[in-house]
């Protein structure tokens, strides 16, 4: 397995840059100043510590100039930097904002920029950017980045398929260990070990394996985590492979429960999923995914029913807490959604299934291939 730091494939990063420049033009942005890790990787193709814990203050780590198409990147070394970003376009980290002002003002095209977008800011940075771009109006640049990232290029779909494949292999390894007496922690460990064997050591989700509650629709069971007869065990395998999120969710029953009740619950999930899949149509409102639960007679879950996936989580986010936002969103070809079906029955537990769906003009295409439990 290669251990050197490598940039994203040329075709992958080129397609993304073309989308960014097109949306800069559509949003009338002469320059972009970026500080968010996923946005920087999307534009540059340079890897980094995008998924480490904690928060980070905003600083101008990347500058894109539309007129020239040039990218300037904060980096003190060349390792992992794509060869189409020359060494002279790199600038070092500094604690002195005046140094950033000097660097950015020296970039060709910044002095005459009329509109400059930034994906985040704070009062100090706003003052600094005003000095960097003396003739420009400073605006929200995240809108243009979200518009670019919501539609995946063919190369991005390939990257997502790879990430999903790692997640599904990991899921299969964990399912093979499911039996009465094993703990949630042991199953989670088997899943994460399999992901690491596949070259991925960064999980995309915090919860990996849990027994669904027979007493409460959403609550986790908190009694030591040992799997017992009749439990319905949910697995959410999520990985970050080369920056892209791959996810799959499955629920598996442990022998010893009420077989008839379990089968009935899975039939309810099948009926719900048929409605969710039908809602994943090009041109449909994202709120149709929420309506699918109502049509099926199921309660909306607390987690998002659907969310865009890519280099992190992309638009849209379809959740019961944001119905107006979902009503404003239209599904478009090229969007990739992580869609969740969730049904629960008192005394039995819950069935959670999560699929990655590519929106196409011909209809939804499942990117996940893991089998569902069947009696």
C-alpha cells in the first residue's frame, strides 16, 4: 500500500475546478478566498488533515482568481501538491495577518477584483480581506461552492463508488461476527479493522453498531452493549476514503425473537423504501422524501432522511426540522444522496437501512450493493 502523500487524480481535480470557475462566473465572483478544508481540497486536489477533531479559526488558506484560473495555496512544502500548482503559488503559514495581506495583494488579479467571495470569516479577517482587495465588494462565497459541489462529476462518482465499496466490505466483516454474547464494541472493532485493512482509517460516523430499543423509538440501549437473542442490531458503516464519504446502513436480527413480528417490520421498511426510491427523481422536490414517510404511515426520524455526500456532506440536507428548506430544493442529475429508511415497532425494535443513491435522468441508481436481511 502506498504511504506517500499524493494529490487527487488529475481528471478528478480538473473536473471540479471547471465547475468552480463556472460557478464563480455565474455568481460574478472575481476571486475566492477559502479556509474550509473540503472546499480547499475540492478546488486544489491537495489532501490534508480535513477530518481531524476540533475547531479551527478561519484563515486564507487558498485563493482562486477567475481571470487567470490560478490557484494559490498555503503550504510550506511541495509534498502532496498537484504539479499544476507551481511552487511560486505557495505561501507559508503566518501568525501575522499583515503577511497574508502582502501575499494576497501580490497575486495577479487581486488588485482589480470587483467581487470577492469567502467561505467563512470573522471580524478580524473581514478587515484583513478589505485590505487585500481594496477595490472589491466582499460577499459570501460558500453559495457558489455549494452550487458547484452539489452535482458530482463522473470522476467523483467513481471516487464515491470506491469509498462505498470499502464501507460495504467492512460491513460484511462485522456482520460475520454477529451472534448472541458479542458486544457492540467488538462488532464496531471488527468493522473498523476491516476498513483499515482496506486502506481507510478515518470513520465517517461516530456510531457504528448499536442494538435498537424495543421500548423507545429513538433511544439507544444502554446496558453494557452485549448482543442478546432477538435483538435487532443496526450497522452504519461509514468511511472517508481519499476525502470522499462512503456510507451504507443495514439492520440484522439475532435469532431468538418473534420471527413473525420481525418479518412484518421488515416488510414495512420495504414499503417505505419503495416510496423513498420513487421520490429520488430528477426534478422532484426534496420534500417528497419527507412526504414518503407520511404516505407510508411512518414517523419521521430525528436524523436526516437524506443528505448529499461527496467531499464531506453536501447539499441538500433533508430533515424533519427543515421542511421549508426541503421544499425549496430540487433534485438534479448528478446529485448523490445518502437516504435513510427507519421504522420501529414497540416490543420488537427498529430497522434502519441507508443507501447511497445517484440521481440520473433515467431514475435513481443505487451505488450501494450490500444485501438486505431476508427470512
